[in-house]
């Protein structure tokens, strides 16, 4: 008997099952970061498809933190009305939805924002950043190093965004500290080569992340669910390690995070170790990218662990929960391909997710149309 369809709770939030839609860039907002009917429908489709908790949108908390084209924003009170309408539509579909709060750091697209990027260290436009081998593309503005005062400003941006999300009716927020973005950059010695109070030891490198989490918690109060997303490791030479991830996971719990989503990798690690790894997954042998780290972290936490990365079959998902490796199963690309995957599995069709992990779904997003599974669409077109 599977536990995947158990009714559970994260803090004050009750969920219909243990399936989570992991936040991703949908590319469906307006150019100014506002909600569109297309994005709302995407969230409603997931709710109607049976997802227990939808985590939406990799949402940028301040203008200089924008990562990509038509990315959802939450840096202005003017955005709250559209966000509230999206939440209302998801709730009408009997879904639960959280908003991911993010800042791209030196991965921000300065061509879109017109603003310099910020990060742990400074570098000039057109030059490589330290450690992780990041190269600012032609036309990008320089990156400025965040000092104590400017980090306080970023913390306020996260806190203000969390208040807007709560006011809009979101069931929870998630602080994004993975995948090579700002808070991960501070954690990883591949990016963070500082020698001041924010560099060197893991305790110092974790200060900005914990500062953001505490600012968010203070803003939303003790009962509102606050989640975090953390890399198991970033797979960059000299970068964030799994041993460090275990320690930071405990620190996040101590800082009042209500659930932790474990992911891994970043674009700088190369195609084989990106968070969205390309290449068809061998089922079941090639599933679950971060299983071993999850086991260790789960043994150290009392809060729920949400696991994402390479999970494609019902049997493996069920085993992860029943074995105590994870409490929740998080999916991104499989739900781009099949928004109704959870309902399909619940109704008894337990065939693997149809997603082939070719990342073709991001092509329409880069074209300004929003992500969608073109591979599965093409198969259906040929079949008809």
C-alpha cells in the first residue's frame, strides 16, 4: 500500500498527497514580471492534475535579480493583484500553491533588467567570474559585490516579497538557495572567495542565506509555512559539497524552515550535472540523482524532506517515501510533459512519466512562448 496519496501537513498547510511540483522558470509572465492568463492556466492545470503542492515560478524579488525572459516577479505591490487572482484560481481547483522567492545573483540577465548584477564578488563586464568559471556574455553589465548594507537590502526584498505572497493568498513561500543563484553563490567556495565575515568558513558563507530566511520568517510570522530549496552539491570543482549540505540543512531547520527541498547541480557544472540533466533516464536504475545525500539529510532532520531530481516512475517514488529517504516527491519536467501525471498514477495507470528529459520544453520559453513539452506534442501529432 503506497503512502504517496496520504493526506499530510507541512506546518499549518494540509496537502492531499505527497507530490510536489518543483518550481521552474515557465517564461509565461509579462515582460514586466506580471501574471498572465497563460501562467494562471498552467497552475490550474497542475492543480486539476492532482499535484498536492505546486511551487511556482522561480520568482525574482528585486529587479536586478531577474534571471530570464518573461520571468514572474514579486518586487512591487502592483504585482499582488495578479498573483492573488492566480492563487484564487488554483484554490478553486482545490489545489495548494507556494511561491518560490529567488534572486539570480551574478546569473541575472542584465540585458533584460538594465541593471548591474550583484553577487559575492565583483567582476567587470565581459570577464569571467571567480571559481565557477562563469562568463558574462557580451553586452552584460558588471557584477557588484554585496556588502553588509546591501545584503540587508536584499533581505528586505525577500521579506517584502514574502509579505506580498502571503497577502496574495499563497499557502507557503520557498527561499531558493540552489542551482548557482545568489544564495547558493554565497554558500559555494567556487563563487565565494571572500575573506571577510561572509567568506571562508561554511558558517560565514551561510550567513546571507540564514539572514534571508530569518527576514522572511519575521515578515510572515511563526505559523506561515516557509520552505527552502538547497543543493545537495553543485558539482563545480571546489564548490559546495554534500557534507556542507548536511550541515546547512540542519541550520535551516534551526532557522525555522518548515520543509526542505533537496536538489543539486547548476549550469556551470555542465550538461551532465545541471539541475535539469539532459538525456533519457534509465528506469528504474538511473532514477534519483541525489538519493544518497537525501538519506543522510533525512536522518538529521525532523522537518519534512522534499526530494527532486530524476524521479520518473511510480514505484521508485513510492519506495523513496516508504524507505524513509524522503517525505515528498518533487517533479518538474515530468509535469511539464504531463500536468495530469499524479491523477494518472492515482487512477491506476502506473506507467512511468512520459518525459524523456531532452529539455526541448525550454525551447518555446526562450522563444517567448512559455515552456511546454514539444516532444510529446509532436508524438501525438504524428499519431493522429
